[in-house]
C-alpha cells in the first residue's frame, strides 16, 4: 500500500527512492507504539489501518483506525483491506460515515459529487449507523489523497 501510494503520488523515483526524504507528504510506515499504536501507514492527513484477512470485520477495523489516527495526531483514520490475489491498487479503502462526511466537507463537495468522483459505494447494514461505511478502491483513494493535499495540506 505504502509503495503503491508513493509511486502513484510521484513521491519516489524509478528506483523507489524518495525524491525528498524530508517531504511530509511521503507515505510512511511508522514504528509501532504498542498500546498507543499510531496505525500501519501514514499518508498525511490519513492514517491507514491495513488488513490482509479472509473475513474482514470492517466496523471493527474502522474503530481501530480512528483510535490510531487520534494517537498519531491525524484528523482521519481509514481501513484498507487487501483483496486476495489482486494488485495493491485494488485494495478496498473503507471510511466510517463520519470520516467520509468530514473529508467530503473539507473538499467542499456534495454527497453525490464526492461519491461519484472517488467511486464510493455504501454499506448500510441495519439500523445501527455505527456499522455503516463507505468504500472505494486504493486507486481512487490516491486521487482523493492528492486532492485533499492540494486543497488543504499544501506545503
């Protein structure tokens, strides 16, 4: 996930070496912090909680991502689940409804425009909105990440 995002966002050269090792926009894998875990991958302004499991428990992964984003001091936590036997760019990026709404508002987009632009699909299971989430592929997420950085987190 990290390598794909760095390459797709133009943060590395053809050999995979950072163009600017001090650039805050480099996607990095932080050292783990034990009880105060800070997530698997940092892609400013997101913490990615990455999973490679047969039976994903997305609501649980999203709660974990949100806690770890808070520990890391990042505004957004999302869960990324690898799709078996697929390229990393096909990984599924899951957003809790609250996170999805905050990102959408930060970009100034309507719900429909945001969902269409980044190819989001909804999972609205049951009446408990705490278990609802929005999903896109990592390839679409990289466009969202680039747009968030351009709009709000420009160096």
